[in-house]
C-alpha cells in the first residue's frame, strides 16, 4: 500500500516579509531553499513527488527529493485570499478594519475577492482523492499550510498552524488519504520564524 508524506512548502520570500500569499506565486527565500535541502537528508527515499502548481511548493519538492519524478496537482493550491494577497496583517487591518478578526474567528467566510471556505474544502478533498490514485510506493506531497490544515480539519485532527515542512504521514485508504502521525522535517535551528502572516485558513 502506498505511503504518503504531506508537508507545507519551505519559507518563501513573502513568508519572510509577513505577507499573505494565497495563490500569489513568490519564490522561496534563500532560507527556504536551505530548509528544503536540510529536509532532504531526513525524508529518505521517495518514488514520486506531487506538488501544487505554485513555485514555492514545486521548488521545495525539487530540493527535498532531487531527481525524483514530479507531478503537478493544481487542486493543492493554497486558499485564495483575494484582495488580501500581498498585504501584511497590519495593512489588512488598516484597509479592511475589523475583517481580519472576523475571518480568524470563522465569522467571515472569505476575504474580499477570494474563494469561500466550503469551495476550498471541496477542492482540497477532490485533490486528495487524485493524489491517492496517483500515489506509488513512498510519495511526497508538497502543498500549503491552508491545505494541510483543511485535510486535518476534515479528519478531526489538529487544526492549528503548520510550520514550514511540517504536516502528516498518511496512507491511501479507499479513495482518499488517511492522516496518521504528525511529521516535521526540520529542527528548531533550521526553522526561520515568520513575521506575522499566518496560514491563510
């Protein structure tokens, strides 16, 4: 039965600047490239890499598992944060007073111009099904914090913040993925603190 490692990408330029990304496509920061290379030594051999179509996930997958076949799954994209993309928390609060707190509390379904939570959850569930069908041997999935959080929420697992190169190991179960154990591919010394942009959802 295939096993699947599901992790968030390494530190991006916008993570380092505290900017909300959503479906914007900033590259990895130099520290993020170093994180992915460090994780490579711990992840062990993999047979397939599946990533979202955003650069920070693709590049992380290439660095963690160099030379391994890589497939793109667009459904693994991060939650679309709409008009908040590219802004810091302070900027969002200034431009949309009070809405960030409402969103964090779950009372606002979506930032202006973005996808709703239900659409996002449905998209992630469908993508997980496609990953389950493609998985072979030991498969590494590199996606985004919001996606990992959605998968965890769906299975009543830890619904919190997922740091870079953290996630879960999983197995293919029926037509989907069953999350098993928390997974962290970095040491505390290798993890760079972010400056204020949380997981989008």
